[in-house]
């Protein structure tokens, strides 16, 4: 289906009429009970199959489940779907409860493909402060949401865990009693399932996502050997592809995408003791690695704790600019690509505390840099989310939200839909 052209764009009043109609249906007393049942059904049933068909006029529509309330009879399909594209993801649970056609459109992933085509992106922050519990925060609407609790054994809660958001999925990597495992949360169905295992199971790796793909590099295999191998994951197909090996094996490293290339920074070398200051760049088109000497500075606090026990680097990229948060000095630094050097541009938010780097998240969320973390008082944590939009002026952090949590941030990632964080 084609997105309506600019000549057929809805004006503001038409969008508001559509939104009010949707809200009215949800708020109706008779519809409220039905909405609850539909939302429960949305969580427990598989996604309805949707296929695209041509209407004879060059436009493609979703072949929906037969329903008398097919989208909106008054506005038509194009206008109805265009209205849905403009609404926040926070509204989709209520919209899916209206009828089967809305639910099918959302759960099939068709709406997200159209949002991606139109360049509409919303970033949500996903984090975990308890072993099996995850929450989501919508910075646009200042909303908190609970995900269903994961189902796994006790070994998984005690193992090293990493997380990664790619496409509409949240992947949580860990180890159960018998073998490594990947638990996969799908935003479209609001359900957890077991994902397909990597070609080479690993933990303590560096990773990053770009749209529907993600790359994982380095880490440790189940025997504890430090790896130089890398893999690409495609969320559309659910498949893993083995990539060429990096020049150096490393664990406890960090990965980012910048200028359409994947970078790995920091970490511990193959001897399990030496901190690495070099970075590596992977050209996705050529499928080649290039080592960049002295790309990542020696961590300030490296002498305060054994390197093998220190946290991974706190790295983020906003608008193809690389930033580093030095937890030892509480300084934020910016990478100068031309000189392969780092420049201090400001300090952490006041309440962004950590336990020698652990329990603190530093991520990119759209065009913002975000810190997640806070003080631990009386065995309970206080989570603060502070954000700053990089510009030429001095850093000034803006507190987006604050809430009590179980202890501190174990895992965190950002999902942008048309993207999630993990901090151990």
C-alpha cells in the first residue's frame, strides 16, 4: 500500500476527528469489557496472517480478516491507515482492542513497515532492574509500561546476561541449566518466546542494531575462550549469518553503528587481562574489518579494579557523532574523527551514580543522549532518566522521569519503531 501523497495529506482537524472516534469507542462502557477481552486475546493468540493485494489502481492493501468494522467506513482505508501512522505506539494496545481488523494490522507488522517507509520513528527505553522483569518508558508521553514476566530457570537469573533491541524485538541472552539461550520479546504480540540460537553461542560481547539488523562481535564462548568472531542477525527472517573475524579477539567490549558502519571499541584482549585501546570498523558492504589504533582511551579507573571485572565502555552515537561516558571521572567526551582523539564536553547528571561503572546506562535515544541510573537508598534504587540533545552549547541535562526500582539497572536498551539498553 502506498502512503498518500502530500496532495492528499489529512489536515489537523481530520486527524483529530479520527483520534476522537477511536477514543470514544474505547471509552464506551459496553466496549470497555470487550476491549479487556480483546487485549487479553491479543497477548495469548498468534498473529493473524496478513497478505498484500492490489486494488487495481496501483495501490496495495492488507488482506484483513473479514470484519464489519474494517478500519473506518467513513474515512476509507488510505485515510484510516494514515491516521494510525501518526498515532503513538502507546495507543496501539487500545486500537488493537477495537476489532479484529485493527488488531491484525498492528500485529502483522504491516503498520510498522509503513511507518518505516514514511520515516516515522519512536524510541522507547526498555530496562530491567529485576532478573526476569522488564519495563518500558515512552519519553514522548512520559509513560511507564510493564512487559510480561519472562519464564526461565534459576540458572538464567544467575548467568551473565546481555540485551539488544532490533526491529520490533527485544533479545535477552543468557544461559540456562543445559545450554545458552535467547529469550525474545515481540512488541507486536506482547509475548516472550525462545529465539534461534547464534551459530557460535557467546556472552560478554559487543553489539548494536540498525533497523532490522544487528551485529554481535567478540565475547566468550561456553568454555570461556575469548572470541574474534562476529555474527549478523536479521529480525525479519530470525536468521544468523556468520561474518568475517575481527583482527583481535575481545570481550567486555561495546558496539555502535556510525556512518553506516559497525564499530567495536574497548574490551579485554585474548590474554584475559590486557585492556584494548584499539577499535575495529566493519564495512557491511565490503564485509571487511579495519583496525583503528588508539581509538578508545585507556579507562581512567582501570587500575582501581582488575580489568576482567570492569564494566564495558559506556558508548553512544547520536547523528553519527560518538560519545563516551567515563564513569571514573564522571565526564562526557566527544570523539574527534579527524584527529582520532577525545574531547571532554561536560559532566554526568548529578544523580547518575554507579558501582564502579555497573548499574548505569548511557545510550542514544533518537537525537538525545540518555543516562539511566540513580542512588541506592536503604537497599532500594531510585531510577532517574536524564537527557540532553547534543548541540554547540554546554551540556544541560533534563530530567525526563524518576521512579523507585528494586535495586539498580541490570539491563537496558532502546527500541525504535518504525528501536532497547542492557547494563549489568
